[in-house]
């Protein structure tokens, strides 16, 4: 297990060739203590600067793990809180609905009480009639914990795992000023399109293998494993 401060999370290089730790722990440096579970707030404060037990190992504030079946309801509730009721009207949703995330690429961040405080998933897609790729999203963090490094830790873990599993490229629709720090840009996406309304400058991509997006063109299509049975929305 690897313990990191928020600044250490930000400085961590994405290293596709090296497998990330199965679990990534991080500590917040500037998240509002009031928003944390009492036990976590206590432990985070105890590990912060100037505390009497300075020098002792910092307690983990959150951990990133693979999403489990028991996380689904908490994840959906978190997405509602973080993104609002219109989140399911996005074009990206067309590429996710009725599908399972790409194998091994659904993650949650948990606080010390075990509560889900962040989520990110990646989905198998096809670029036009051409090569396979991943679509990332939604990425969301508990609103009270914004700017505490959870989103960055989820992104870096997700990208590193996708690279380790051999994927060539990741696409997403989002804010370039945020996702640019993880290497995403609109440089390679001008010839690609989402299957519905979207803002072209927000379609971003990251190549995990050099040239993975060379010649990519056309509308992005869902290519993930299909869900079976009832309650598709809940278990997706
Ligand atoms: C966007 C989100 C995932 C970021 O996660 P987070 O844990 O709050 O962010 P981090 O702590 O990793 O990063 C914070 C940094 O990103 C910046 N940032 C956050 N959102 C940003 C945005 N939309 N555009 C530009 N910068 C952004 C912050 O200003 C901060 O900058 P700093 O490091 O220079 O101080 C989170 O705020 C969230 O869930 N938002 C609501 C849902 C959402 O918008 N999801 C993304 C859909 S595209």
C-alpha cells in the first residue's frame, strides 16, 4: 500500500509500464474537516502539521479500490449529488447505457468509514468503424470534498490501470483545464464525434500507446459487454 499526500498525488507521474498498487491511499491537505466523517477528521487532523504526534505515520484519508456490487447504490446517489438530475441526458450516457464498464476499470474512492466519496469508470467503445478505445466517465467526487485530491487520484489510478491492461487510448467529454493535467487534449479528436449533442472542444483524448488515435475518425460507438436482466440502470 502506498500512502500519499495530495501534493504527492499531483506529482505522481503516470507510468503506463509500471503496475500501480492495487490500493492507493492518499491524505487530504486542505479538505474541509467538517465534511469528513468524525473518525476520519480526527485522524486527518492528528496527522496534520503541528500535531502532537508529528512524525507518526499519517492516517489514510481515502483509498481507491475496484468498485464492488455493494457500491452501486452509493455510487448512484453520489452521482446525483455531484452532477444533478440531468446527468443521464448526456451523449456519453448513450455509450454506457445497458453496458458493463470495461473489465477491471470501475473504481471508487472510500473514506475511512468506508463511504463512497468518489467514482470513475471506463467503458469500451469503437472509433467509427476502426479501432477500440475507452470512454472515461462519469468522474465525480463528494461535493463537500472538492479540491481535496480525490478526483486526481481517481484519474491517475484509472489511467495507469487502463495502460497496464493494454488499452491504447482514452476519450472523455469534459473540461480541458481540468483533464489537461492528466495529458488529455482535443488535439486528436477533431475527426471524431459523439453520438448526440456535445461541445466539440470538450471531446478530449489521451493516447496510452503512441499513434493509437492515428487515422481515427467517425462516430464513437458503444462496444462494451451488454448487461443482462433487470435494473440495468442501477448495476451499470
Ligand atoms: C471535477 C471533479 C471530479 C474534480 O475532483 P476534485 O477531487 O474536486 O479535484 P482535485 O482535488 O483532484 O483537483 C482540484 C484542482 O482541479 C481544479 N478543478 C476542479 N474542477 C475543475 C474544472 N472543471 N476545470 C478546471 N479546473 C478544475 C481545481 O481548481 C483544483 O486546482 P488546483 O490543484 O490548481 O488547486 C469534482 O469537482 C466533481 O465531482 N465535480 C462535479 C462533477 C463533475 O463536474 N465531474 C466532471 C464531469 S466532466
